[in-house]
């Protein structure tokens, strides 16, 4: 089998799942453009073989278009797009800030729209490509205190599926739906982000909030999610499109 050589673009790549995905793609031999609003993405890119760092807001269509053009100028045609940029605002609906939903939608849904359009039109013109959106198991399972986040991730899955329909037969578009994953975003939900004991509470679940635990007994590592992304971008998934692959240790009971 020929090793992949086409370039990839990963949004939300400064840290966490995005950085893990970028590293995994680079390990395949792909040149990778790492994009993030955080200028720290340049440091992550410097540690990624064949990586370049691009600073842009995925919610800004013009900035995304410019970043995609730069990525292709420097790395060549993009064969892979991974939408990993994410924003989280938590809290009960009745107590949420007025802009919580707007912030989540701007990054988690509009970001997918902007990147999908900018990269998708190029891929479609070349008749090849794969797009993967990192969503969440919360996109299909109700989670107390996560309404804004869950709604935006559900929108991202729907957008990705529709894009897959419209870009067929040339471009495959799929989603990965992680559950609890050991990232800064996840740890921000714990009483003490530095305390690994927060993971144990997630694994145990919270019956009072109608939240199941994790049957596999651990939260995910970003590399677990990256592995699923690599599968969907590879030849082994060549007949898969418009799918949402859940990677949550069984937390949503396979639903």
C-alpha cells in the first residue's frame, strides 16, 4: 500500500485532540498545517515533523479561506481536513449566559461550515479528499449542563453529513464523536483540573444527573481519538461517508 503523502489541515491543533491528530497524520508522512486561534499553535507545529502553524479564527470565513490558501501554497493540495476546533460553555440552560450558545455555535458549527467550504471546494475540484469532524457523543445523548455544547456538536455532525452527500462521490465526510477525553477542556469541568481523580468521577458516572459511567473503566487519551480519525481518512474506510463513529468507552451504550 502506498503511504499517504497528500497534505492535511487540522483546526484546533494547538493542543489536545487537534494536536494529537496532527501528530498522527505527520507520522504517516503527511505535511500538516496546524490551525488555531491560539498563537501557541506555532510551537506545536514546530514540534510536528513537516508541520506549519497558522493562526486564524475558524468562525471567520475570510480568515479561514486565507489560511487554507496559505496551507496549499506551502504544503501542496490538501487531501485531508480535520475539524477539531472546539469551544465549551457549560451550565444549566436557565442559568447560562446569553451568549453561551452563540459562542459554541460559532466555533463548533460555523467553524465546520467555513473550513468545509474552503477546503471542500478545492477537494471537489480535484475529485479527491477526506473530511473528518471531531464532534462529541453529547451530539446524540442528552447531558445535563451541556446544552449549548451538545447542540453545536449536533449541528456539526449534521453539517458534515450533508457535506458528504453534496461532495460525493469524490470526497468522503465523516465525524468522530468522542466521550470524556483527557484534555484541558475536559479538566476544566473538574473541581480541580490538576487532580487526576476527576477522571475517576467521570468513569463512575453521576446517577443524579442521569449520566452513565464508562464501561471500559477509563477516559480516553487524545491519541485514542486520533486513531479513529486516521482510520476514517485512510483506505480502510474508503466506502464510509456520512458516518458518525463514537469513541467513548461505551458511555452512551452504543447509541
